[in-house]
């Protein structure tokens, strides 16, 4: 047990650390991590967390598939991704630890605080599993510290599964010298709806963990905390999107529960009524889209929230919104697919379906926040675009942003973020419901009840009077006008910002949540003298302008994405058959540049080291190509 | 029945009118919000409205060129519109109190009703002002006083049709119903909740071919009053009042239009307020003349209507006390 033999404690100064808390599902890893992450953030450290959540609600315990947990990367400076590998792990059993080992998630010198009980378990099978796991992990130089989590928790609570996590939190508090008063406040907040004695017991467990660590551990890590000058808030991307929706004046959110989007509506449901809005849980995804469209048609600011399979179901209704030009914001929190796929895991595979996944010609705006902070602000911009152009605007986030926790500057709310009341003056005589400006495709938004605005709304092809019309010229005009708005909106966009030099050997292009990891990886390559730059696209439909010109200044352009692409050289994969990453497809078609890609869909965020390795590989293959 | 309860019944009786009026006021308020939103919008306003996500991605000035502003106000017109907005908000905040007039004892009923309708008329004045401002025709010297109260006499026909109606709680002694005759037009609905003794046929002089007139006692229903789509006046009176309903849609002749008529067992013979027994008798006689089927010459008073007429005359003995 423990490692402190002489009373000497070694304190190591480090700029950052990554900690994993891994347990069976239901043993409280999330709560432990939430409190630890929030404490770090409140002390002034940069923080990024990633949840490890099994798709099953109650998977079998003590198996490699039962792993539930959280990764917390925190440091003195800003943290934008989950990093490469963890340097310290809290593990409640050997099997969940083994699952992380097999994913190469732990650094070679990782310190592992492992439950001590399994080694000498009375259950022969558990002992055998333990021995085999330790044998498998012996290839690494992990430093194991045996911790009697269960035994210590039982001194305070009857059920160790409701206490080990707080004891572990105490260990981390001591190892990283976290402020106990902040931890106590966080515990009180999390258990605010429970009897006071629950909070007291949890704090007692934390203190027991601190005491145990003081007595038994000979190492500490000091990560300088620099309190922020401005006020900051700590939350995950779904919470940020929900608050952004309220800030943008959303009056109705219609949804049907789906992982990992549901927590957006949970967040909204708790507070939106205080701001004059409602959350409507419909009977299914299709109805949710219909309700949102109806509300928007009536002049309200409407939002519908979903994830991949839900987007598929909403398809037809979204087409109606596009056809009748009702402003609508759709938040798609992407998960792994196809079908039910990987409900709790990250993937960026909905890009093309979001842009093109519609029968008929159905132009819409697609935008992708790149950080948790942008999840908040994107909702404001999306609403404004939707209303200005009477379009469907799809905001694409993913499970990485949705469940990752970070902190950002507290937004200064502004009433101008919200829709002003619609001018319901009588419609000027002679003005038709779709009186398209032939140059821009824009037309006046008429809502029910406006004097002189009575008309029939139809998903059928219609003319300016909104009357069903199958006349060839009428259909051509409608399609053209709906598409023109996209071109007009694109004319308001600016070329993307380039991180690094404006020219060089390689430009890495990403979109959405991969920004932090890509920038880290490109930064490493640049430190080694490579002429690499990156840009992270925020608007995917329409694409930001000037891409062809930007690409022309680089020898090679490569996308990095969390979706599938064929690996050249794989069986049957040829130049003719090769499938590219989704952004790569888009950029190739748009710019006619031979854009390369490196993609991966492991169900977890990309690691900077993996991106870095592929940048180097791409540079080397380009050099070889030039030499040849 | 307590006064509050009777006022509740009366308010319910004019609910459709109130809701129609409040809906119009809300719509105008929204219209004003819409008009004011964007008034004086600067480049900074546009930048902010797009949100921080747009920063570095969207050319705000260019974007602003596509935000519609065809019905926005000029900065000069915005202040009077804001005044109109305040006036409407004040009315909305009064809620049901706007539609209940409690007449102080001794006050002039007609004057009090006129004053309250002028307050309600502010809603129409506000809409008028907004319209002027939108069309660029607002002139400070001509229109500044618009929100000082628009008396009923100044309401347009359309505005009279939108009248929310009014519940008037008044002492029987002050219940000179004829004073409200000028306000019975174009769908106006008035309900009097009369406190204390009242003339038994106080509303008889308001019976005209196009106006629904009803007197109800404590347990009487105002459903027909509410259902009537037009000008209507009703009074909730003590149990010794005549109960009747005159429905303009019920027939071509006056007596056909009296759908109910029930005289009390006994009618007082004393002055109420300034109304003498003789005047009250005249009211009753008028009611009888209007409501009872005429008896052809030479026929005896053996038919029911004739009997009723004879009973009436007996009841309205003018020799009674002063």
C-alpha cells in the first residue's frame, strides 16, 4: 500500500497534466471528474475534459467494456484538447485499466492509483483476471500505487460504490494541491437537492482521501494556477449551446431524446421558461421538426436539437422548411454512425448529409463551432442568419464538444442578439407572399395574422403567390431564388484565418471540434522547422470564400477529420475507387485542388500526436513524390 | 351575492370583447417593438446582433445590406412611437382593472363612463400615432396630444367595433342608465353591477331595435348577452327588479324581441336617487308598452297579455308614497 517510506515528498513542477479517472459504470467517476475539473478551472487553470461513457446503461462490471470515466487535462495555460496520453490514472479495477492500456491512452511512465483489493481477492477468477491484466500491462513502465479505496470508503459509508469516488477526489486534491474550499463548494452544489448529510459525508470522504495521500504518497505535482482577470464560466458544449440558444432568444425548442444531444434540452428545460421559452418533447424526431417549423412559421424563434439518426428522420420536414422558407435553427450533435452506431462517441460523419442529405435541391447553411465557447456564440449567429435569409441553418457539433468541459470568458449578454419583434404592419397592397428580389432571392417574411398577408403555404412547387404551380418557369424560379440566398450569404463571408504562414509545404484543413488538436500538432511540426499551416473552417455550406487561392500557396493540402476515408494501398482501393474524408470531398469538388486527407473514426477525439505523425508522413510522401 | 362575485360574472360576460381588444393591443405593441427594433441601428448594432461567432467570418457591413429595413422608423419618429408603446404597456398592465369602472357614490354615471372610455381610447390613439409615424406624417404640433385620452366621440367606426366593453359598478341611486345611451354603438357592451336599491326597470329607456338589453337578478344568466354579436347593455339588479331580455334578433316587432319578461311580486313606490315613483312608473309602463302583445280593440282583458297589462297598472299605482 502506498509508496511513502521515508516521509520525503517529491514535488514536481509541471506546466500541465492529464488525469484519467476510470471505474465501472455507476461508481461515480463522472462526479469525481466534474468536481476535480471544475475546481481546476476555478483555481485558474486551463481545462479540457473528455468523458468515457459506455453506450450501455448498465454494462457488466469488472470487464474491459464496462469502463466509465473521464479524462481531465489541465495546465497553467489554455488547454484546447485532451492531449496525447494520461500521466496519472485513478483506476477502481484492473479490467477498466486494461481497457485504457489497450487504447494506448496511458503514458509509459503513467502513475496508476489502482484499487488494492483485487490482487488478493477471494474470488479465484478475479485473481486470475488481475494477474493476466498486470502481465499484459507489464510491457509498460507504469508506476502502480495500490490504494484501498473500498476499505477506506467503508469506514465512512455503508456502500463503497457511493464513496470511493470522493475518496479518490481527495487523493487528487492532495497530489495536485487543489483548494479544498472550492471542492467543498462544488460538492455542495452537486448535491444541493439531497439532504445536507449527503454533502457532509462526501466532504468527509474527500478529507479522508487527502489524509491518506498525505500519509502514503511521496509525490506531488505543482501546476501553477493563474487566476483569470476576466470572469470565466465552466461548462460542456451542450450546456453552452443551450445557454447560447436562450441568449439568442429561442422561444421554442422542440426535440426528441437522443444521445448525445439530449442534455441540450435538459439544460434548456431547467431554465428556458424563466426567459419566456418552452421545451417541447415531441412524440418523435419528425414531430419535433414539425413543431419547430410551425412555431417559426408563426413568428417565434424556434430550434430543434438532435443527433445523426434523428437528422435522418427530420429530413422530409427540413425540406418543407426550406421550401416554404421558414427560418429554422437545427442543432445536430454528431455521434458515430451509421444507424444507431456509436451513441456516446465522437465522429464527424454528418457533414455531407447535413449539406446534401435531402431529396431535391434544398440549399441550407451549415456551420460548425470549433470550441466549447463557440457552441454558445454559434447559436446567436445561426439565429440571425436563419431569420435574415429565411433559411434552415444547421449547427454541427459533436460528442467531443458536447460532453467535453472547458472554461471560457463569461459572455456579456446583449439584447441585440435576439430577434426583434416582427413588424406586423399590414402587408402593402400587391405584395405577394414570395415576392422574391430577383437579385438576392430574399422576400418579406409574412406571419399569420398580418393584415393582407393571407396565403396558402405549400410544400408543393409554388409561384410568388404561394399558389401550387407546375409551370416550368415557375419551378425554375423558385429553385433559383432559394439557391440564390446561399450565394448571397456566401458573399458576406470572409476567407478563413490561417494559423501559421500564408504559404508553405502543407496546409492542414479541419472543421469543428478538431481545432485544438490540429493546432497543437501543427505547432509541434512548425517548432521542428516544417512549413505547415492550418485553417479550421467554421462555415461548410456555403464554404468560406477564397479557398482555391489559399490552397494554391501550399504544395499540398490535407484535411484532418473524424470520419472514414480509404487508406491508399488497402485491398481494392485504387485512385478510381478511393473514398476521401467528407471535407476533402467537398474541397476537391469546390476548388478542383487535389486535396489529401487523413481521417480516423476511433470513436474518440483525435490525439495531437496522431495528427502530428500523419502531418510528418504527408510531408515525407510529398517530398518523395517531388524527388521522384 | 357579494359585489366582487357579480363583477366577476360581468367581466366574464364581456370576455370575448376584452380578448379581442387585448389581442389588438398586443399586436400593436408587437408592431411597435418591431418598428423600434432596428431604429437607429448602427454598424455596431449589426455587428453585435450577428454574435461573436461571426467575428472574423462575416463581413458585417455587407451582411447588413441584406437585413430588411423597409418599414423602420426615422429617428425623429421614434420618440412618439415610444410614447405610444408606454401608453399601451400601461393599459396592458392594468389588466382587468381597465375594464371595471367603480363609480363613486354621487358621481355622474355618464361622465365617469366617458372618462374611462377615453382611457381605453388611448389604445386607438397609440395605434393612430404609430401609423402616422410609419407614414412619416407625425407632426409634433398637431399630434402631440393624441395620447391625452381619446374620448368615445372621437373613436372611428372600426375602433368602436373593437371596444372591449365595460363593467360599471354603480349605486342604484346613481344609476341613470339613459346617460350611457351615447355609448351604445357598433358592438359596445356595457354591464352594470348595481349596488343597493335601484329603479325596477332602469334599462327600459335603452330599448331600441338594434340593442340587446337585459336586466338580470342575482341568479340570472348573461349567456345570451355574451353570445349576442352586437351592441348590448345589461344590468345585474336586486331581486325586486324586473327581469327581461330584449334580443334584436328574436323578431321583427318589439314585443317579439322580448325573450324573457318577469315582473317582481311587488314594486316599490318610493324615490331612488333622483328618480321619482312617477318616473319609475313611466319606465315600467314603457316596458309594458314595448313588451306586451297589443290587445285588439273590443277584446276583453281575458287573454294573458291583457291580464299582465292590468296587473302592471295595478302595481304601478301612482298614488303611492313620494
